[in-house]
């Protein structure tokens, strides 16, 4: 899993009532930014910090053991974002994202643990866009029902171009 995916997974798990009302308008641009900046530890850290800042006071109190723990995590992301912590490989960012996941995500269900057995999700390096598939190429995927299935690429997307800095076609207008 990539860091950008992990950050977006945390955001998706946060109940809407636990974020400030302004998040409704900021969410889509934020998600697009997380995807677009998958290769930049500084920008991903800034997006993670923005996500933490959108939490309500009640959510912070319910999620973190102390306000200091929350502030420490916010500071870790901010330090990476502004360059106080130099993190070209994303190592410090990985640690901070793991702390974010530990605080905000529920523990995995037993069925998920059984499915993985001793396996671990593949960690995609910072900036790695993942495999390229041709239309019709087959692979094995874990679907939403947590079942392994043979799948074939049905179409190609422009996501790869978007992630390497080319604007999506609808943005050219």
C-alpha cells in the first residue's frame, strides 16, 4: 500500500460528524492533492496535517489519550511538511502515518487477519505508481468481499499521467 492510499484510508474511516463542517468543501480537493502528491513526502505530510486539523475537538478528545499526543503527531507532520525534518525516502512520514492509522483506524477484523494469514500488504515505495497493466492483462486481486479473484484490466486510466504532474484532461478547460 502506498502512503497516499493509507492517508486516504484514514480519512475515509473518519465519521463525518468528527470533522469540521468546512471539510465537506475541502475534501475533494484534498483527496486529489493526496493522489497528485504521492511522490512528495513534504506535500503528503502537509495533507495529513490538514486532515488532523479538520478534526473536531470532541473527536480529538475521544481518539487521542491526551491532547499532547495529538499535538505531537500534528507537529511530526508539520516538521516534515516545512522541511524541519528532511525525509526524501519518506521514512519519518511512514512512522507518522503508522501512528495516525493506530489512532484513527479500528483494528482489523478477525476475517481479515485469517485472509492474510502470515502475509503482509506490499508497501509501495514513495512515488512508485504501481504496476502498469495493458487492457486484457490478467492478475489476481483481493476484492471488496475479501476474496481473491482473477481479474483482467478492462481499461487504462490517465491516473499515471496525473500522478507524474500532467493535469487531467478535464482540468485543461
